[in-house]
C-alpha cells in the first residue's frame, strides 16, 4: 500500500498542485497515467532520491539524456553566440547562402540516414537477446543502405546545383559561384554523414551515448569556430564548407573506432545479404518515410522562403528558427534514450518497466517544454533586440512567437513518438508524420505569399494536430496490456 502524505503543504505551492492535477487528469483521460497517481511531493524526497540513485536503469538513462542534451545544444549555442559577428562579416545574403546549403545538407542528410531508427531498433533488440551475429548483420545491412542513399542524394545535389542556383532560389549574381561551390561541397559531406550515422545509431542502441556525443560536440563547435576565423580573415561561405568537409571526414573515422570499442570486433564493411537487408528494410522503410516528413517540417519551409522571398529574408527566418528549435530539439535529445531503452526492455518481456519509464519521461518532457517556451513567448521581442538589434526584432518578433508555439506542440509529442517506435508501431508513426508534413508544407505554400515570413511560421503550426494522434494510439497500446501497472509514476526500478 502507498503511504499517504498529509494534505497540508509539503513544500509545493498550490499553483503547482493545481498544475499537477490538471496535467494528470488530462493524461489519465487518455489512459497514459494511472488516475490518482502519486505526485512528486507525496513521496519522501529522501526515499525518492535513494530509489533513483539505486536504480542502474535510471542512472544510465539520466547519463544518456545528459549526453544527448549536450550534443544538441553545442551547435545552437555556438551559432547563437557567433551569429551577430558572422552576419556582420558575411552580410545577410551570404549568411543566407550558408543557411541554404546547411538546409540542403540537413534535409538530404535526414533522407540518406533515414534507416538509423532501424539500426537502433534491431541492434537494441539483438542486444537484449545477446545475439552478437544479429547485431553485426544489422550494422552491415544498414551501412549498405545508407551508403547507397548517401551516394544517390549526394549525386542528385551535385548535379542539380547549377539549376538550383540559377532558377530555383533568388540568389544575387555576384554570389553565383560561391553558392554553386557551397552546395556541391555539401553533397560530398552528405555521403560522409550517411556512413557516420550507422555507427552513431549503433552506439545509441547500446545506450552508450558518451562517445558519439563527444565527437559530435567537437565537430559542431569546431565548424562554428572555423567559420568565425575564416570570416574574420575575409573568406566566404565556400571556405567555411571546405573546413566543414575536413572535420566531417575526421569524425567519421573516429566514430567507427568508438563503435568497435563498444560492440566488439565486427566487420565494418557493407553486406548485400538478402535476409539482412530485408529485415532492416521492413522497419527502415517506414522510418525513412518519417524522415521525409521531418524534412518537410524542418527544411521545406526554408526552401520555399528562399524561392519566394530570397536569401536575406531566409537568414531572418532561420535565425528565428534557431531560437525556437531548442524547445523541440532539447526535448528530443533529453528523451532520445526512451527508444532503445524501452525497446530493449520490451523485447526482454517486461511489462511494468517500460510503462513506468514512459510515464516519468512524459511528465518530465511536458515540464521541460513549458519551461523553455514561456520565456520566448513572454520576452521574445526584447531578447531579439538584445541579440540582433532593434530593426531585426521589429521584423522577427511575431515570427518567433508563432515558431515557439509550433515547436512546443511538436516537442510534447517526443516521448509518445519514441515509445511507439520502441513498440514497433513504425507504420502508424510514419503515416502520422507524413500527414503532418503535408499539412505543414501546404500551409507554408498557402500563407507565405500573403503574409511573408509570418505565413511560413503559421504553416509550421499545422504539424501539431496531426502528431497529437500518437497519444490516442498509445492509449490503445497500453490498454492492450494484460496487467495495469500500480507502481508510483516517478520511481524507476
């Protein structure tokens, strides 16, 4: 039986109690939290801390969450600090070209590494079964698929670069050569990152986030630092991309070494064994469709802004996205461990453990998202003024507020998204994400002509209602379980 704490205050203000009751009631109505679940303050703090400290699963998950957050914030923080200097030295048009090339690299990179979830799913599952041959087979099969996808999209970007520069995007003639060089260098980097992602996903499947995160943090910081140095000595975006290519090649080699240290000796070459490819493809094709939807949400609006409004407005829009994106990105990084962790425990036959992890992660993510979004909504304009100046803030503060709301809605869906993937519901998640991407892209195309950058931000809001369907699916998933967990919500054993 649970101990009942006194109804009097246990150090938690009434407003916090009301917020807990509201959130818990909503989640209980969806069947995602037990009605009347025990809140933080109803347990002895020392007992809670002792339970968490004694939990190996909690310690490992907390460590992985910390590493993921560190990996995510490295580039945004570096960019936010360096942006005023880089915009001043490069100018908005050239900075916009760099952001355009980054969007191309990011979007094509997502498509060429879309089988990463399949790597995490099957490697973590085989790890739970202590099946070393299955782990190696999955790594090599995913490496084959990613290499082919990377080469295909890299060649596509390289070949289409002249047309994109001359006809698709509004780029000033004086920057034509630099734009062409920048986009083609990004095509080469794309192939390298496609290969790297296999080994990063493998390490995450083993819940060893430290090695790949340290390498990626180094890469992101050194790229921004190189950009600052090159801009300071008068070099342009092409030189910045060459430096990025060099550092990316070095990191690929180091990620392979890190993976072999964790997994053990395995053949790091691609395989074309039919059974292995079919297994990975059965899950990965749907995760690739999710990647397509992610491209639509994360990058298609940037391409439309560049095509309809030009690279200078694109620079303003991307800077606002960089401010708002951490709401979703930090949540995604903090709770990325949910996927391999629940997948491994689910495959091992556990029922209560995955459910407890889900509930703790969901409630924590809601609190994190609200804490990140509130300051940007309330103080967006003065923060933009302090960061980029009065004129920039006048053009961007409304855009920022709408983008914050869009990323807040998406961020709250992170834990349900990863949990459904861990349960193998990749087809449902893919359909939902594709629906959201279509709605978002249609909204951007519809609203940019009359409303400009504000219209692009409004289009992003339309992704939220679609992904909210994941909550309904999870209610059904948990209801199917034969036993309802009665454990306290916030204790991981």
